[in-house]
């Protein structure tokens, strides 16, 4: 019988599987060794696989990224952790100028099979630079893939796929749901496909599109709306880049209405790109304007106000009810 595990435990399980089955896989970053990471995602891995394969780095994000790029260019498969997404910015030059471009720059002679992991998002009563959702920065960059799991099963399968991928993957882990739910997850090494949405709930009146921790509120809203006679289809984008727009368009063709939910700021968020592609390709299927329920265009507030910043079940439901009145 498969044990029920949390999302954070699924991350640990996936890392351990790849460390055991691929000698080229390495795990390193800030406090990931002896301490097992700030959220304990790598707990026990150094004791099991040794200090040569699971080790701590200095608090130097540019160095972490540069080291991972050099390792991957020479045939290793590093999984590098940034302690929080808010600390990733010193590494942006290395990630954008080198990791994302190495395959193109060398005309395919070299590539970067690496994963950059980072906990992200709000909801844990932390300062603003521990709580940001700036995934859109990376989704804009050619050469990068951006993956965000929303459950233990998808965390396990998508992280396996990211580690095995021949190009760099930004793997963002929504820490608000690290320990929120448990699922049985088989430790069988079965990866889930990157670049594919997951339909979590079938429906015919409304399409709700989300990813990461906001999937939790989106599903709660969908079930409550069901009692009001509104059937919502819920899509977990999972891979923001490359975007599986076909699954989304198929749903829009059926429901004719759409709400996009995400934690990140509204302006130029990933939801804007999804909305644009729907408008470009399925405009005549729509019976109402596309709506977005997102974070606000302000710095992430401290914990006293973060619940007002994050998309809530109430905001999602009110937006859906407003759209249903249009047609």
C-alpha cells in the first residue's frame, strides 16, 4: 500500500529516486546538506548519498547558478536550490544570459540539463521577499521551461521529468501547500509530461484556469459553485512554459467562459498571456469577457494583509457569478 505523503515529501522522494538511479544527478544549494533545506525538502539525502552528491553552497545565488551551468555543460545533472524565490534575482544574469542560451549559442553542441528549485508564493506569514510570485519573469525567457506543481503526485512526477529534461527548468514549489494535503504517491520513477495541462474537474459552464497554490482555492470555489448550479471545469496549467494552450482552448470551446486565477501581480502576469492566446484563437467561442482573479499590482504585503492580497474563494466565486450574468 502506497503511503500518503505531502508535497514537500514528494519533492524529497523524487530527488532521492534520481540520485539513486542516475549517478550524474547532484543536489546542492543553501543549507540543503546537513540541515536538509529551510523547509526540509532535502532532509536525509546527504546522509544517504554522501557529501559529494548532496552539499551546501555559500549564500551566493549567482555562484549557485554559474556552478550548476558549468556542471550541466560537462554532462552532470545538477538540481540547485535557491532558498526562496525572492533570493533568485542575483542569479538572473547567469540564468538568462547563459543557462537559457547555451544550446543556441553553441548550435546544439552543449546544453544545460539542470533544474533550479525555489520555494515561492505567499501564505506563510513571511516578509515580502519570501512571499513573491514572479514566475512571469522566467516564462518570458526563450530557452527556459517553467514548472509549478500543485499536488504531491504532480510534484513527484514533474520533478522527475524536469531532472531528466535536456534543457534548463525553473521548478517553483508553492510553499503554502507544502504540507496542506497528502496523497498516495508511488515511488516508481514514473515522470509526468512537461508542457501539459491537467484537467482536475470536468464542467460545462465555466473554465477555471490556475496553477500552484491557487489551485486549492480554485477547486474549493468550483465545488461551492456546483451547489449553485454552475458547473466549472478546473485546469491546472502546471507547465507555464511551454504552455499547453490546446487543452485550454478545448475547454473554452465547451464552456464558453473563462476565469484565470494566480497569485502573481495582475499586470503582465502569466494570466495575461493565457488570456491573449484565448482571445487570438477562440474569441468567437466566448460568451463573456475573460476575467482574472490575481494578486494586486503592489509589493506583497506583510502577513496582516496577505490574505487580502491572495486570490480567495470568495473573489473567485463573485467573479464567476458576474460572468454568468453576461450570457
